[in-house]
C-alpha cells in the first residue's frame, strides 16, 4: 500500500548547525507535501508545505525540497535554535483523492544541543 | 488557542466501558478528522468528515464509532476497547479537502488509557 518513510527517527545537532530530515513516498500521484512540528505535549502544527509543481520552498530558516523523479522530499532547518527541538512529521497526499488519504511519516525527534 | 478544542483531555476506561470523545472547531472549517497517535508510530488517520458526511473510514475497528452532527462538532464513541487502543486521539479540521484547503488544524488531543 501507499506509505511514507521518514529518516532519521532521531536527530541531535549542535545549536547553530543545520538539520535535515528526509522522506520518501510510494504513490507517484502525490502532489502535496506538508511538514508538521509537534513540540512536547503540544499539538502538531503546519510549518511549511510544498506542491509538486515546485522544487524548493523557503520560509526564513526552514526550507523544503522536492524531487518528484526520486519521490523524496526533505526538510532543512538552518541556524538551529533550542526552540527547534520537537518531533517533525512529513506527509503526502495523492492528487486523485482528498485529504482523506493523508499519509504521515513516522516522525523525527530533533534535539538541539546547547 | 488554535480554535480546535477536545474534551476530555485525559480518559481512563475499562474494557467494558462506553465513553465518548468530543471535538469542536471554531474556525468555520468544513472538514473534520480523527487521528490516533501511538508511541513510535506514524499518525494514523481514522475517519474523515466533509460537510458532515463521512468520506473515509481507514479500516478502523467497529469498537470506534464516529459521529458528526454538524461541521463544527465531531464525536468518537468508544466501546469494548482493548489495551492496545491506548493512545493520544487527535481531532483536526481543515477548510476543505481539496485544492489549497488541506492544512490540518489539530486539537490538543485526548490521552486515552484502556485498563
């Protein structure tokens, strides 16, 4: 079936360094790829998303890249700060269906070392 | 506050109990969702309602029964649950289910423990 694989499951980086989280999807019809951040004890919140007609999107220190040929997309966080510590989830939604087919990755727990 | 509220925030129930989870959104959205979040597992989409109509049931056992009386309210009725059903149950809403309307606005969740 359709799935989204996310790596790594845990990531620890020094404050100020960059962090990269990668996801691979199986359904080539997917055309919308959101990223959610879930801080400890809080609800997931959308931080950035990308559509299949775009290769890269940036929002301040956060960027997402998409390679449709290889069916993978990545989240890049530069100049990491303590408040970036959280669990990050990628997701994919096929174009032929509604959001009822949202498939999430298993999450990456990002820790920022002071 | 994101505008999506859930009650109760914590629930402990026995396997023979019947309980209900409630979700309410104040965002004027048309779609509502139930997710299950277990430790070390992906977020699992359970049910989707769009304009009060159920559009998806992702092979969820019948001991979970959703109800959506209107676009602002969503319930999850629970009965004869199993210990493995213990998890965080998240409700979410979105403006719609197509185009640019996918963004999920999550509630704070209900932490369910089945004893």
